[in-house]
C-alpha cells in the first residue's frame, strides 16, 4: 500500500509517497520535469516484497515548493542532504535516483559524512547526452526569449508526433508507454512560453552539472542504464563505473531512459537485492 503525505526539507514543502516494510530506508529521486509519481510502480513492487521506501517531489517539480531564483544544484543538494539525514535517523539509507535524480544521488553519496549506506544511479545525467539533446537544449539552443515568440499551435503540440517523441524519450518502446504519464509531459508543450522555460531550465541544469562535479569516496554503488535510452547513452554510466571501479554496472537491454517505467518489477528486484534487509 502506498500512502501520501507532506513535509518540509531544507525549507521546501514537498509531497512524499511511502510504502512501509523492513530493511533499510530506500529513498527514490526522480528526474528533471518529473515527479515522485514516476516511482509508483517500483513502490508497489517494493511494498509487495515487504520493503520500505519513499519517493519525493524535488523542489520545483511535481507538488513541491518552487525553487528560489538562481542556481538549482545548491538548493537541490541541500534538500537531498536534509532528506537523507532525516531518513538515516532510524534506518540505513539506500539512495536511488533516475536521470537528474541519479546525479543528485551520486553527489550526495560523494559528500563527506553523508549517512548513505549505498547508492543506485539510474541513467544518470551530467555525463554525456545524445547529440539531439545538446542541439535542442544544450549550448547551441536558441535563447528562451526567441523560443517564446515562435508560433506553436496547441494542436501541433498535442499531435501524435509530440506524443511519440515524449513516449520515446521516456520508454524503450513508445508503443508500451503509459498514456497518463505521457500526457503529463505533453501538456507542458501546449504553450510556447512553457517550452521556452523548459529549454532554459534544461540548458541551465546541463551547465551546472557540467561545471560542478564532486569528487570523493563512494559507498557501495550499483549503476543501472537502459540500453535503449533515447536521451543519455550508456557510455556516461560506463565512465562513472570506470571512475569508481569497485562499483557494479548493469546495462538493462530492454529499458529506456526511465527503467522504472519500463520494468518496475526488475528495478525493484535490483534495488532489493543490492540493499538486503540485514
């Protein structure tokens, strides 16, 4: 059973999805423009296995408070640090993150004295992207002010082409995409001003991730990456594995950028096996 509640971390009020059970506290972090809802399938699977876990909306996403103006990473790092510290008061913490959440999980795990038992980054952001991502929201993308002036009819934004692009970006196979999940992302493409904001935020986040890479000793690390990731190639996770040779790396042949959507049962099994009850 998944329950929902609200609490504050680092001054940000946020929504928490939780399942009760045994073992360490499994903390799940979502990616950019996503929410805790991306983990519902994994939470259900972990609950079925009798494991305890929580997923949160990161500041600026889902139903969490917005971030303050300025760099995002310091605010997100502070939020994750307080979240982890709170959870570690009763149980060891296994920190899991997808995409941006994976980058935040690694950043926290490499922070000295952070009480993290183990870390599982999934399709981690910040270590390389497909060329079309760099061209779309990377350093070569047009300014947000220009994008906001481009006519972009609602009917085009909601077209089958837009739906297919979103589906392909999240899932290994667009045909298997959950329409409810896809609709949540496609909705943001209905307003050219929203498109401009998304592009600007994506570009700023890429820049921050590229210029702020922590170093330090890592706790036990399991690196997961979908072979069919349309946004981030597995080579980024392979580089992370080479940087921390004691880590484990698994390339998921039938998963895309969000393996927790493609195969929540598999992800729950991998998390549970890497975080034994004792």
